[in-house]
């Protein structure tokens, strides 16, 4: 016969074991749990606004045939187009245009003091430079090699047909 | 609804038969594939960014894009997963319980049956078409012309190039031998739509192959194979690939016997899930490339 005192102690021990086991088995929530929750339900908002311009409309504004570089089409999605810049077969940069309609991407240009080709510009992280055309279209150049510098990015932004893009609506 | 994309990338294995078999192909595409796993790791490796707030922002955009079904990423994932499991389904029931374990080739040899050449040829063709369809789901049809599209395909690198190396070696050269391209094409041309309908790999991915019926789909598969056979044959000749060389290298990483090439083909078919593994890596990379540009 187990005495009530022992029974109490045993219950406490079992309880703490249960707690330890469940604490170990439950994973820490991911840093992405919240966005997963918000974007995966039946009523989740679309990732790209309905009125966003199709990526195929952006192709004509990308720089082509720049001496010493190959410019290779990479992605063409709803509201987005991207090209690779290769030098001697090696990827050194990416060029992109996207429609910021329905996304918060344009907000970062509001307080920008920098400009490229007359458009508000920002440096983002260590490898990206972007401008905003017509308060709507973001043109971004991203370095994929340390030799492709911030100055190169700014110079490549100017190679886009920015005036043509500004006329797109 | 599939698992969250970040979990899929976080849970990619760092070892096991699939990873070892792919590593054995490094001699063909040196340094192209490092088995990049982990969602945040992939963001850092692709973008070169280290700021945690920026990584969070890129990750959140990638998850949002993946979760929107109309963007095509989930269909691509489904294709990569299905084409692997459908072709491996031919493995006998006796082996079913051992998938995912570290099995020994000789230990299961008696359960393996080489896949008939016709079936293997069809599998190869269907898998190649799945690559094209998944490519379009992920990337759209980039550029303004067919030439642009072919340039985008020809620029395959990293894990995508590794997947094509694996397709060429594991589904072509090893099971079918050096004339696998001609053989696959001739099998394809003798295949009737009703025969195609009975192919397990085709059944798995049928609904996403362009074409209004089996006959239209067969036509699409044949045309796609014809238009990419040039790429595949130069891939074989430029790299001096022979069945012997591939098996020699495979033997260094996976316990298989070189003198039983047919059986090695069947073994790889069941245990090596290279389409799904590298497919998830491709999806993650392209999603991240788009996200860092869009934010």
C-alpha cells in the first residue's frame, strides 16, 4: 500500500515529467508562422494585385546587348520580370522591374534623399539599388558578385528605358 | 495545402542516398551543387544579405508568393514530388517499407526488377516534359521570343543543372545505355495514346501536361523531347559521359555493383528522389530571387 505522502510525491513527479516531455516535443514557433497563417487561409489576399501590369510588358524596357555581358531572361511573372547579367558565363548581377501596386514596396522611397536618373532611389541591404518610376514601378539592380559594385548598380539602372517605363500605365 | 515552403526547405536532408547519389555527379557539373538546405540559409546564400530584418522581409514575401496558388509555385512543387513518387512506384511492395532507410544494394537485389526498356524510355521522356512544365510554372515564359525562352533554359545552373545531370545519367545512361536518346525517341514515336495512359509516371502528372487529350499530350511530349534532345546529346558528349564512368563515380558514394547496371537503374528509381530534392531547392531559389527584387 502506498502512503498518501508518497502518492503525492509520485503525482508531482509524474506531472513534472509530463511537463518536461511536452516542453521538449513542442517546437519553438517559426519566425514565419504569422505570415504563413495570414497568407494560407481560404480568404488570404492575392500575392499580386489584380491591376498589376503583366511581367511581359516590362521586357521591352530592359537593357539588351551590353558589350562584355550576356543579358539572359530569367523570370516573367504577374507584375514582375527579371533578367540575369552574366560575364564570361558567371552571374554577376540581376535586373528587375516590378509593379508595386498592392505591396508596401514603394513606401521606402518616400524619405529618400538619393536619386538616379531623376527618380527617387534607395540602397537596400548590401547588394541592391532601386528606383521608383511613376510612383509605381520599381527598377532594381542586385549584385551577385562583389566586383559588381554599388556604382555599377547605379550605372546599370540608367541603361533601362526609364522614359518608356514612365509612359506605361 | 502543401507544407509551408520554409518547412520544406528546412527539412531537406543533408545526407542519405539521394544526396550521396547527386554528389556522385559532381564530376560532371563541378561545384554547381552544394546541397543548400534551410530556408534562411538559402536566402543568405542567394542574396548575400545578412541583415536579419531584411532576411525576414524577403522570407515573408517568398512565403506569400508561394502560398498564392495562382502564382504556379505549388503546381511546380506538386510536379516535382509526383514525378519522383510515380516513377518509383514500380518498386515492389516488398521494398515499400524500406524507403527512407539506408538500404544496401546487395541486400535488396533479389527484390529488384529492371524496368523494361520501353517503360524506362517513356519515364525519361515524361520526366523531361515535367521539367519544362515546372520551369514555366515557376518562371513564366521569360522574354519576348522562342530564342529568349531557349536562352533562359540554356542558362540552367546550380541545382537545376544538377537535376538535368541526374535525369541524363540516372534515367537515361545507366538504365538504357549510350544510345538512350535515340532509343527514347523511337519508343515515343511507337507509343500510342492509350499506352501512354497506362504509364505510371504519366498518370501521376497527366493533368498538368499541356494538351486536351492523351493524343495531344503525347504530341507535346514528343515535340518537347525532340527540341531538347540536342541539348542532352551535347551534354553527354561535351562531358565525355559513359555508363561506365557514371557508375564508377556512383560506386564511390553509393553501395551499388557496377556489373548490374539494369538493377542499379531500378534501385535509383526507388530510392533516389532527386527531382523532389533539387526541385524544392530550385523553387526556393527562384522565389527568393523574385522576393528580394520585389520588396
